[in-house]
């Protein structure tokens, strides 16, 4: 879901198991922040392709830990997708985006309008993934920091 908002080419490449994150210093920094923040609460939960950073059972909250607010819309929709996924399983929960470096949190709820939009986004994702070739590079400023940069522009 996140890649849909960031870069459709990255979404396509990742769907084909072409992963470049292991070569990215920024991804490694994000991993350190992720692992060191909320260490007492943090216990990742992985379920059907979804990896939740930690869950507060007593409050019914999914937490996602993010390094910055640079791609906030993508973060919000990733979390809304998790909430949608759990709603389909019969669980009504809320979500929180945690930005430890900024010492900020953002509560995220799922609305009926969000569900309609998510269904359309999922349709578009399936269409992108089904294509035999990747979408063109987006030529955005964030490309320079992307782990797929050399793949797209070399």
C-alpha cells in the first residue's frame, strides 16, 4: 500500500520480489530507529503480508513507527489498509502513527469513504502488479534517496 502512494514503479518491482532496500543506508537508519523506539512495547506481528510494529491489546491500537513525516500520506493509507484488513476479519481497531524523532503521534481512523477509496486503490494495485512491464520512473526529488535509484536511472 505504501509504495502505491510513493512510486508505482517501486510497487511493481517489489511485487516481483526485486528488493533493493537491503542496499539503502536510509532503510538501515530507519530500522535502527524502529528497533530502538518503543522497545518495551514493540513486538512485531506479521499476518498475511502485513507487518504491524506493535499492538496495544488493552486499547485496541495498532502502532506504526515511522522515521519522518516526509511521506505522511503513504503512512496514513498504509495504516488505514491495516485497519481495513482487520475490519474484514471482524475486528474494529484504531491506529496510531508514531514519529519518535519528532516526538509526535497521529491517530488514524478508518471511515466508510476510506473503505471505498481503499477498494479502488487495491483494484489499481492489482492492475499495476499484473502488468508485464514496470511503470516509468517518476523523476521526483525523492528518487535520489530511493534504494531503487540505480535500477531506475542507470
